[in-house]
C-alpha cells in the first residue's frame, strides 16, 4: 500500500480516497498542493472532510446526487469549483469512481482531478487573441506549411467576401487575379524560403469578381526545430485608402470654400518653381501678388460669416474667370488671396496685373440684395530679386500688402526695404530671431522643460523640451508669435537645431556633474524632417557632446508625417537605425491608420490632450481611449498621455492602462534650473 501511495505521489493529477463518511483517507502530493494541505498533515489525527472544500450549493449537489450515484452505479465526470484552505476558488475537472475492498464491496470513492486554471487562462488568452484579430481592419490569414488555410479573421471576410467555412482547408490560389504572372508568385515564394518574409502590393479578386489592390505582408512562422510550420499573411485593402488619399490630397491642396489652391499648394508650387534658384541656377522670374479683399470684418458683422463666405466665393470666381490665363490663384485664409505670375521678367507687367485685380475687385457686387463696394490692396514681391525661397517670397508679398493697406487701400505696393515703421519692427524681430538662433548666441532664447511622470507614483521619468524667448526689449514673447514668424521666414530649421544643440549641451553638463539622465524628448518640425542632412547632423551633434543617440527621444507630429509621408519615412528609418528613440506626438489629431503605425519605426506614441480632456465626462471618450490604449499596447508601443489637468483624469488613465503622462496637474513647463532642482530632489 505504501508503494502504491508513493506512485500516486508522482502523478501530476489530484488523486484522493474518500470514505463513505466523506472523510479524506488519502490525498496525493498534487492533491495536497491543490487543496492547500501540507505534506505533514496527518489525515488520521486531523481528519478533513469533502464539504470543507466546497461552497454550500456545490456540496449539496455532491452529497445529495453525485456521491450517491457513484456509490450506487459507478462512474461520474464533471467540472466543479473547489475552495482550498486559503479560500481560493479553483476550477477542477473531476472524475469519481467507487472504491471497492477485497470482497468487492463499496467502501468509499476514488477522486481524480485536474487543475483547470491554466487551461482556462489559455482559453481566455485565445479568446482575447480572437477578439484582437477580429477587431483589426487588416485582413489576417494563417496557413499551414503546405499553404492550406487554417484561420482567417473577420476583416478577411469583409475584404474578400469569403467566409471561413467556404475556404478553410483550401489554398489561397482562388484569390488570384490575372494581373500577376507566375514569375511574380515565384519571386514571392523564393523570398519566403530564403528570407522568411515578403511584402508588397498584390492585385486579388473578391468573391464578387471585383479586382482590388492590397498591401500584403507574408511571414514564415517556424517551430522549435527551425522548420516552417505556418505562414501568416496580413493585408490591407488599398482600394478605399487610395480613394481617400485622392480625396485627402484634393482637400490638402484645395481651399474648400473657393476651390482655389490653398497655402500648401502654393508652398509646393513655389518649392518647384524656385528649385533652380536654390540650386544656384537663374530660374524663371516670378511675381507673387498678395491680395487683401478689404473690409471683410464689417461685412461678416452685418451679413454673418455665411455672407462673407459668399462674397469671397464671388470675388474668387471673378478673378478666375478674367485672369486665370495669366495668373494662378490661391486662397491663404480669410479674405487673403494670392496670385502667382510665372513670367515676370518685367516688374511693370506685374504692376499691370495687380492693377487689373484691383479694378475687378472694385466692381460692386450684390450680396443679399445690396451692393457691396470693396477696397482691395495688393502687395508684390519678385523672385529672385526679393527672395529665393517660397516662404520668404510670400512673407515679403504680405509685408508689401500691409504697406499698400497703410497707404490708403485701392492700390498696390512693391516690396522694398523702406517700408513703414511697423513693418520694419516686424523685420527687426525676424532679424533678432535670426541672430538669436546662432549657435553661441545669448539673446533671450531659453529652454524650458515639462516633466513627464509616472501616473502611479508621480516619480519623475523625463521631460519634453520646449522653447521660450525673453526678448531684451519686448519681454516674454509667446511661442505662438515667434514660431509662426520662424516658419514664414524659414528660420524654423535653425530654431530646431538651436534647441537640439542646447539640449545636448545641457545633457553633457548633467553627465559631467554626475547626474543620471532622465528621458528627454525634442520636437522635430515638419520642415526639419525634409532636410537631407538631418540624420548626419543629429548624429554628429550628439557625438560632439559625448552623448549616445539613445539619450534623446525625437518627436514628430502625426500631421507632419501624413503630409510628408514619402519624404519622412526614409529619414525616420535612418534616425531609428542611428539609435534615436522615436515618438509620434499628438496622436489622434490627424488621419491615423493602423497601416501607418505598422510601417513607422516608432517606439512611443503620445496621446493628444483632446483624447484626455473629456474622458471623465463622456463615456464614449473613455471607451475610445481604452480601445486606443489596447491597440497601442498590442502593437508594442510605450504610451504617454498629454494634457493631464485633474486627478480624476490621471486615475482613469491609470485604470485603462496608461502609466506615464504630463500636464499641469503635475508640472507646468519650467526653466532648466528649476527642473534640475526637481531632478536632484527626493523621488
């Protein structure tokens, strides 16, 4: 008997012998661990009964129905929940058998049980994986090593039209269109065999027969022996996205009110037209006419914004109808239009067309039954005489337009250096900013830091670098004033690099002083991301200060990426390879896409304050943010919440899985010395 008990102690399952009085006569080692009964517990001296390990309802079922059934007729199997000595509820798969003595008489029960906790956990994980797969907009298909389909998600069915029941066990060849020849698929299969991965665009056919374009990534999954056991295909239907891209491009380049090109379209046009000049060539002579319609505010006050919009639409149509053959028109904002002349070797020709614009706009127009008279003003800037880049050319044309308005309206003004005092002040401010961003200048620009903290402990985790300008004469100038000035005058690149250099200098000083460096993040502007030497310059700068790229986190805005996706992708990949952690700032304010998140080499995603602001008041906002957090966590991104202003927001963010954040609840942006005090203080 003792040898038999020793064998039973080696079993992984719970085995116990139970008398007719429902007292445990024997419990093996696995059973004692499950029940929380020590190995030294003597069941004879200190008996244990079955009812001690079940709640009242379960015990009643055992005593009244199950045990009598087993004692009378034999076998019973089922799943129950027992409670161990610690009060923990444990699901167990239980089998009960009658225990016979040597004479064949029933003397009790034998119980054999299996702990179901791991199985339930795996089932829960599998169910969660199923929900995740079925919640993504990407189609997913899993095949075995022979390419027989074993699993597809909901998006697969939505994209292809085929249900899982229709295709499981088949190969994906039924999806093929006639667009690709066999060598195309041969190259795909060769890549999978040699590299274990292939991705690219594929034309497939839906169940309806419709051809569609998809971006597909196929990966070979290997078992513990290194052999390919499965293939995972993830694909995104590009059909709708391409249509949306065309729509977005139309919106990106067109003013929705007038249909004219917008500021971005003008910027791109000037970038192209002035490229020969920037590269040292002569280029063509351009004239940029900045047109102010005049007195729109009183019209808006009298007729409402709708009336003002109608007036702008009428005037834009009038200019297009009469002068589109000679000028390209754009609308920047409000009542400000721009006309581009691409053949302006003679300034007098630009003046003549400026005069024609004025005379056309002076013609009274009907608005709600009334005649409206406008007093337009036109500013003219010439290239290459006045500027060799688009931003400066536009800024100079706007400066000239202001001079024309100050001269009494109903006229035009060429850009020159002898403008009014106010305009010279603006130019002086621009010049002072230009001097302030020189590498060794000390003209009032100052780094500020906004701490990032652990939401649970409020411990300092890092900081975001910001910029302030203490002007020697004007005092504190808001970033909302000097950042647009920097963008208009093409100083934003120098400003970005000044901040980057000073941040590296600051970190170097901290290292010399023996401080442990926190995570420090710096914003990169959209303009900076277009600079061809960006990566080399960043790497050289951190090396000059004895730093590693991993010490500086680089942030880009979602909007900057969407607008400059092709240009930015290569830059970001090189920055990532160089070792810089990359963060996507203001997530949720642009055209977010799982495809972009999957393609971008990001480490961190910063949730925009607009997501955080309403989570305590709007259940839908909370649900949306919880879904976003789950998605980002599944994709492996670290998450930082921005704009936390209340304790309630912080607690709710923690509850849905966010561990790091920044906002006025914790700290406002502060000078470097104040941050050092915080850094050196107790955690």
